[in-house]
């Protein structure tokens, strides 16, 4: 099976092959040798609660606590609820969004195994919460599907051969109102794309299908994207398949082609699903020359329902910008944003950008999008400097 991205067809294992390689978590099945688990479905809520406190990657303690008693008979076991408190050794600015509260999570340790088509397949049970740990440099891209609340804090992905996509999120990921929380992850090596996908990716949902899953990306760095832009159009973060909300805080990336690609909906039939709202904070992107020459670099692209198709429907997408810097060197700053100051819609809906006297760009006059994007780089340098994200990541905590 193939996942159809915005510009290029991206290989992905067939559902049958992924199922054959999926992590066996049922009571009568052994744990797949590709992963280690701190808890499995064999563990009852009571057993989970009585275990020793767990820790998320990067030294952030996760202490199991019993959920408040519900109006059920006393003999009924209550689920274990895990919260991620502030770390013991905070570094840097505190982040905007906390990881989701986890109920009876299963912990999986990632490794360079459970491979299909050169990708690490992380196949999760629907409705189940997970903690993903990454103690080693992953030399293959990671594909995550299924699961409910998913927390991955600290890690590094460094493919040695490509073209590769760092992290793909597909097929019911976060289904049922869950949140996928990716924090402190460093992506480098041979990469064409950083983080991409959506809840309904590859599921052939009807056009306009709303998603109920949320994606949070914080303190992540991608260095730099590569390969031929004539074959694979590089994206730092690419949406297809739908999110209720996409949230980014503290993010740094260099791209040859596109930075944030956030259409209202991807036009490919297998990847339809709506991105309802996005929120970008403390992010800086840089462009670079690519094999197609100047004319195609776009550091932020949002709000269309097909290439260059804007109308009243896609205009429903909302957003927020705070401390977002785009260093455009290949084209004018206005040209590396889309919609730009000259963009029009198919039905007369006003969608164009406004260039402010100080050179920043806003869409507040035409969209439900607050804030501006600013040309250049932050005064203090990258929002995620080298060495912050990675295997030794320590979360600074949350506001």
C-alpha cells in the first residue's frame, strides 16, 4: 500500500504486512521481541498501581496514582492514572502543552527492529495509552499507527540511507480523542521529511471528515532535510489525514522545499481528513537551495483543500502564530509564505496575507489566525539549539 503525500507517493508497508509484524500484546500472545514492555495487557489495574514509579525518557518521573473512585461497587478496580510532573532538573523555557494524562499505559522501548520496508513499525492497540522510550539512535524511520494517548519524550532518529521520512503517524493514531505528544526528539541523517501524517492517513475517509486526535510537537529539531526536491518535496511538518489540533512549541528545522505544510485537507483520496486548527509557537525555519532551483521554497503553507484551491470551506481552518521566524534566502519573504499577499480564492473568499510596515506578515485581516511571522532568525538563535533534543533530553517542564 502507498501513502499519498501532497507531492509524492510515499512507500509504506501494506496493512497485512504491518499486522503480521505488529506487537503482540494479547493475554495469550508473547511480547514481540522487537520491543520491551513495562506493562502489558496481562497486568491488571491493581498490579499496575502497586508497581514502582515509572519514568519517561529524559528523566521526567511518572508516578502512578489511583484514579478517584467512581460510583461503582467497591470491589471494582479503578484505572491507574499517570501524570507527567515537572522534571527534577529543568533546563530552558517551560513548554506550553503538557503530555496527556495516561490511564494504564503500556511502555514500549523502541529499537532498530520490527522492520518492514526499512521502517520501524509501531503498531498500537486502539483505545490503549502508551509511553514510547528511545534509548538508542534509531537508524530507520518510525511509523506509528493506532493507540490513544501516546507520549514519546526524548530520542533521536538518524536514517543512514534514504529517502526517508522521520516519523509517520497514520491509521487511527490517537483515535477517540487522544493526544500524540512528541517532545525532545532530534531528527537528522538522510531525511526527506520530518514529521507527517494524521489520524485518518491511508484510510480513504470521505472528504471533509473531521478528526478528534491532537498532535503536540515540542522541543524538536530537524537537521537538515535532503534528497532531490524534484523527486521528494521536503517538509518539516506535513499534515495529511486530519487532526483536531496540531500544536508546536519550540521547533527548529532547515528545509530545501517546505517548512510547515498545513492544508485544510490533503487532496489524495487515501489521506483525506480535516486539520481544524493549528498553533505554532517559538519556531524558526530556514530554507536552502534545492534541485528545482528557486521558485518553490515555501516555509509556511496552510488553508487550502488542494494545490492552490482556497474557498469558504477551507477558510474554516483556524490558527495561531507566536514567535515564528522564517529565514527566506531563495525567494522574497512574501513568496515563501502561502497564501501570500497576492493569493485569491475560487469563490471570492478573502484569503490573502498582509505585509506589515516592519516586514512581518499576518493573516489576521483575512483568517481566524492571530499573530505574525517574522523574517530572519530569533535574536537568541535557534529555539531548539543543537544538544537540547536527543537521547539525553531533559524536559524543562510545562507552564
